[in-house]
C-alpha cells in the first residue's frame, strides 16, 4: 500500500514543485488512492512524463491510460504484457522495454 501512495504522492509533488522537476516517471500509479486523486495532479504537470504499466496489472492498466489522457504535458504510455507492478517493471528480469524507456527518458530529461 505504501508504494501506491508513494508514486501517487510523487505525481502530486511534481505538479507542485518549485522549481519544477525535469520529468516524472510513473510505474503503475493508481488514478485514485484513498482521498488522493492523481488525475488532478496529472492535469497540472508541465514537464515530460513517462507512464508504464503491465497490461494485466488489474485496474492499474486502465489507470495509466486515464492518467496519460489527463496529462497535457508531453507524455508517453508504455503498456507491456504481463502483470508486473511498479518497480518490478524495471527490475532485473522485468520488462526490457520499460527499462530501455526509463533509461532513454532519464538520458533525455535528467540534469
């Protein structure tokens, strides 16, 4: 449960950060968790965003699509086969596609 709250809090924090962050990577973030709404945060993001999720990761797959649609800033959505969730998408043995996308995103936007 803490991981869900953590990535949602990261999205919300990125939307409010002063100075703005360079980019945001979201791995399996929920659109809503308890009373926190990541959709409203996604609408306020002004920096590039990478969303990644497993196609069979329950509601998180639909949530990633919802968050991508709510993001007005440049955003990429990667949906990979399987049910890997969160960090498991990039851990050793995880999805090569997501690891490469994260590495490319960091190379392009991290200062």
